[in-house]
């Protein structure tokens, strides 16, 4: 059961957008997906509450009443975890102890780049660094801009690959308001966006 953590200590980089749409893509492929939310804002959990019953099921944590502990529901094949901003130290270590893949979303800004550089160094120092696969995902990237060029130049110096670049579009905002993902609507509506996800889906596949 692969555990995919979506993490970056900086807030507002698109973690929940990445987590929810990744969960939606895996569910559309027929996997039994659980979406866990570690953020205090519980954005992913609120999104799950909006999800239509007809859409491919994405389960939340299963909470044990007697202990309050959380765990994936029985039969889960894929776990996606939306990590909070500011995740460091013991809490980050606990997440990395169970993660098989860490996806680090970042936007083409100086502040994102600086935060991501330090975060990748922290990931590399973890005892399980060799057992985890770490990939970068560019979020809200506008084509043919100086910011995009700077991001590509910077990523080329990092020890983790850029596995996908997601464009800046209101499609994600509109779909999230209804608990939906790119894979829950007619492909003709989001064809360009779905194509951008294909390299990421291929990269995380076993």
C-alpha cells in the first residue's frame, strides 16, 4: 500500500489542490484511495464532505472510537496525505516514517524556492531518505514567463526531479468548490490540464 505525502513547510503552495486531484486520479483508476488531512484547516476533509456520492469514492481516515487513533480503512490500496504548512521536527519525522513517496509542490517564486531548498535538505537527512522517492511539482505555473524560466533553472540544481508542472487555471478552484477533480468531469473540459498530470501519474506508478 503506497503512502504518498504531499508536503512543503510553506503555506499556499497548492498542497491541497495536488492532494485532492491526485486522490481523484487514483480513484478513477479503480484504486481504493484514502485521503488523510494533517492540516489544522482540514481543507482536504472539508473537500471530501462536498464530494458527490456518484463520484469515485475517496475515503477519509478511519477513527478508532476507543483510542481516537486514525488509520486507513480496511481494503485501502493507496494513501494520500495532505501535510500542513510549517511541518518540521518530530511531526515531519513521523510522516516520513510511513511515506513511500513525497511530492513537494512549489510555485515559481523566490520565497517558495528558498523554503523548498531547506525542506529538501531536511528530507535528505532523514534516516529513511534512501527508502523514499521525492519529486517536485510546479504549481500555478504560467507558460512563457520569466518566473517559469527561473523555476526550471533552479530545479535543475536540486537533488529531486520535477515530475510535473501544473498550470495556473481556475479549473481547480471551480471543481474544488463541488468536491470534484479533473477526473470527475468530461475530459473535453479539462483536456489540457489532464495531460499535465500524466507524467506525475506515471512517475508514482509502481
